[in-house]
C-alpha cells in the first residue's frame, strides 16, 4: 500500500466531542429550568461533566502534541488561525457591549430623565481602583511578553519567575474588581446603566478568570519541561488571549469609566 505524504495527521476516535455536545445541550436546558424557578441537580452535574470532559480532551491534545509529536508546523499554523477566529468572535461580543453603552449614553431616553449616568447613581472615581486595575493589566501584559522572550532564549528560571508574576497580577486584578463591586452604590437592576456596566465588566472579569487558568496550566507545563524555544504554541495562544484581554480593558476603562466622569 502506497504511503501518502501529508502535512496533517488522522485523529483517533474520541468520545469527547459528542459528550461535550450532549452536556452543553443539557446544561442549557437545565439553566432554562432554573430561570423558571425549577432548580434541579442536573445543572450542577452537567457543569461538572463539561469541566471534566474539557480536561480530558485537553489532556489528549497535550499528549498528541508534546509526547507523540503529531503537531508539526502546519498543524500549529492551523491552531493559530483557529485561535485568531476565536479572538475575533470574542471581540465582536464586546463590540456589542460598547455599542449598547455608547448608544444609551449619547442619547439617553426620557425614562432616564435624559441624563447619563441617571440621577442618584454615584459612579466610581476613574482615578482610583479603575486606574490601578489598568496599570496592573498593562504590567501583566509586559510580564507575559518577557516570559515569551525568556522562553525563546531557553532561560527556564526567568521564564517561570515572570510567568508567576503575571498570574499574581491577574489574581490581584480580580480581587480589586471584587472590591469595586462590593463598594458599588448601584446594582445590575439599576436601569440600563447598571445592567450595561455589570454585563461588560463582568464578562471581562470572566475572561480574566479563564485567561488566568490558561496561564496557570501553561506554568505547570513549563515546570514539567513541555515547551521548547521552537514548540510552545500553548503558551503563545495564552499570551495572545491575555493581550486581547488587556486591550479590551483599555477600551472598557475609556468608555465605561472615563466617559462617565
């Protein structure tokens, strides 16, 4: 039988895609039931199953790339392109938040008294916690870039140091955002202003949590010597995602915090 040279490899049969699809669908149905005040244990079970399937699926991907060597440069370019498409889709999600906020701030409705922010809403001082969070995220973007630089230069010790520093900064950001929410004098239900603010900043906080987990997993893989200076696509994608989070925060700060001052 003639062997055909090809730049890709044939995946083994995997149960994870169908299990992920089924549990995602069940989670959606369970959440709809929760919204109708019919709590059931299935929602929690499906969430646990989704997390478990994700971990097992990613384990197989790491095994294929790191230990079996099936991810050549052609495959890595395809993965990078997929990540670019994912980041673009996330970018349009935040564009919808900005569009909603700017539309309502430039032309506030009569129900808001033609005021933006609405009356009796004491907004945050943009020069306090929001500015500190901006500095933290910009610093974390710098440290993750240094991590990449030292990884390319095969400096394991400095790579791990700056990776740890990036993770510490990300956790610090989340703690300050929790403090900001706790000190807020308005809630999600306080007109379109409250719902727009908490929806946008909350989704960004969720992305920071996901990015932090992404970085922690890459830190563990660095410590296990999974990366080399020519093969570290997992960290590269994590760095792209983190820079995306930083850029979105800059727009959030200028739009949601500075615009309302």
